[in-house]
């Protein structure tokens, strides 16, 4: 319409700036994900170093075998601890029986 001031039209950001923004977000995400993967890898390697030497000599240690051997070793320790606890309780009971007599 003549005589009316035209409103400025909205000009969306150029596709290049959208691309740069998306690339920056993707790069940040990739960096965070890389740190997460490295942290997991480092902890798995640390578990491998904590395993008894006999376990590491018998098999090729990759991430899967390290995790499996760690689970097996923890179960073995728990079983030993349970057996030791039973022995202590049995010895305490025998001692208590002797003291009563």
C-alpha cells in the first residue's frame, strides 16, 4: 500500500551459519563422547591390571575377557569370604560350647 511503511522482513540466518552451528554442536558432542569412551577404556584396562597374574596369562585380554575375568574373580573372592565367615562362626560356636561345659 502506498504511504504505509513496510515492515522489515525477517531474514533467517544463512544456511552456512546453521551449518557452522550444527557442526560446532556435533564437535562438542563428539568430544564428550570420546572422553566417555576413553574413561571406560581406562577403567577396563585398570581392571585388567588388578586381575591375578594367572588369569591374565591364560587368556588374551581384551575388553570382554577382562570384564568376564573380573566378574569371575569377584565371585571367587565372595565365595572365599563366605566360606571364611562360616569357618569363623563355626569356630566361635565350638568355643562357646566348650566354655559352657
